[in-house]
C-alpha cells in the first residue's frame, strides 16, 4: 500500500517528480483514481457538468459539494482529498467562506480546499488558512467566471493580462496556498509562473512545464460522448465500452440467455417437496443442481 499523501508532501514535490491529480465525485471514481496511484483527488465543482447534467459549474452549492466530497473521503484514499469551493460559497463574506471551507472539511472529509481567483481572494485565502485549512489556488480560465470572461476562453494571451496572472500567482503563493492550478493559459506563461513561484503548479490546458497535471475523470476515461477540450487526452473510451456491454445485457435478457443457472438461487429438494406436497406441479422448471 502506498503512503498517504499530505500537504507537506505535495509542497515537497515542487520541481518534481511531477504531481498527478484527477477529479472524482463518488466512491467508485475515487477508488479507481486511488488504485491508479494519483497524488490528489479533486472533488471538483465540475461534478455539475460531468455528473449532474448542468451546462456550467455555477449550479452546484456547498451542500452538493459536501455530499460528493464525503462520498470520496469515505473511501479513505491514499491520495490527498481536495474539496472544491463552489461559486458563491466564498464570494459573500470572509466569515461565510471560512464557515463553508470548514464544512467541506468537517462534513465532507476534505483535507484541503480549492478556490478560484487571484489577488482579490487573498483575504479569503488568509482567513481559511488561519482556520488551519490548506488552500489550493486556481488561476487562468476559471470556470466560475464564465459570464465575466464571456465564455470559456484561454486567459493571459497578451502582455498585460499575462503580467496580471503572474502577479496573481505570486500573491497567492505569498499568501500561503500550497499549490496552484493553472487552467487554460499559454504554455510559456505557465512555465514562467512555475519557475517564479515557490509552490507546485498543477496545469490543465497550460502546457508541459508545470509541476503537475490535472484532468477531469470523465474526460480522461471517455465516459461521455460529448466533445472534450483540446487539452484533454482520452486514455479510454469507457462510454463506448459501456454501451456495448449494456447492449449485450439487453440482448441476453431478450433472448433468455440471462440469467442462467449460475446466476440463480435454488431451493433445497426438501423445501421444494414441502412447498408442492399438496399440489405437485410439473409446469415449473426444476433446478439442475438437485
Ligand atoms: O472542478 C474542476 O474539475 C476543476 C479542475 C478542472 C481543475 O476545477
């Protein structure tokens, strides 16, 4: 059994070996991720799109995130469990943010929380840290800002915007985040941020030079038949495999091939004789195992 991953361990991996993170939203996906040996499981607010059928991540609230985080944490993975703070769970007030982060830890079993945004989140980050809860930052194409960004667009493509992101990264690292997700930014900017900040960077659509990578479980395993972003590499097509398997099941039920004798329960001979002693039946099939 591998060792339990904790926050100091993640920090120690700055500069390598590369960190791996994948999302998971329930016990089976957490068990698969942990068996594969990922360092961190992110219970992302992408649960909204990947699992709950919404078009964006804005639909899920803190109760939904606690529900899914708890399902992951109950599997007691070796991977660090990071609970994502959903939109409006840290935007109203600092007190509210600390309370919600605390709920993700106490009720959800998260070992760290992640929140989106740059310098303007520093007071919230510091307050959550002062409640002894480790915080992971998230910069660049931050899906909770979909309306502010005017869609899901690569961020930091030009001078000023790139400089702003670099400054955000510095300030978040100085505030004490233990890692920084960099999403949807040019690879050279991610490389620059990775070289300059003291904490590990975890890229998603940010090129090859970050300290680690994260992908969404359902994208990387091809668990849906929708389009995936350019930055995703699909390592399996489980949607297609699942459809084929279920078609075989449907066919077997319709043809009578399932269930078979080995998938059925039998009565003992004595119990059957007792059941039919008043009125013997020859219109029923008798189990072969007698
Ligand atoms: O919710 C999520 O899945 C995320 C990752 C894409 C980083 O925030």
